[in-house]
């Protein structure tokens, strides 16, 4: 049986570490408020280095597009004493997938 590679990832450690370090610094120095900017930076790096069946990926989400949702989710978490946090994870994953597309 011949193994075909449908999913391929070619990212390297050097630029991964740099990207992650920048994302962590953005998040820490803004006390989490600018986490959407760090997330978009990371997701763009992942998509840039990935392909499916030879087709390259692109992450099209914007930090400003996520920023409004992030503030809304934060307020709902505070109002519900943390309970709403269980819904944020799946919603964030949905947002990531909805903003991922093929470049061609």
C-alpha cells in the first residue's frame, strides 16, 4: 500500500520560536487584551507552512475582526462568573476554521 501525504506541514523551529515569542509578548504586555493580534499572527504562520493535497493554505482572519468578539466574550465570562468560558473555546475554533482557505 502506497502512503499518500494529504496534509503537509513544513514549518521550522527557528521562525516558529520567533513567532510564538512575539505572540506571548504581545499577550503578556497587553494583559491579554491584544490576544487576538497574537492569535492571528500564530494562525497565519501555521497556514503559511501547511498544505492539503498540494494546495497551500491562507489564514484570512483579522485581529480587528476578532477583537470585538474577544471583548464580548470577556464581558460574558465576567458576568457569568467564568461559566461562559466553556463556550469561548469552541467559538474560537469555529472562527479559526471559518477564516482558513486555500490560496488558489
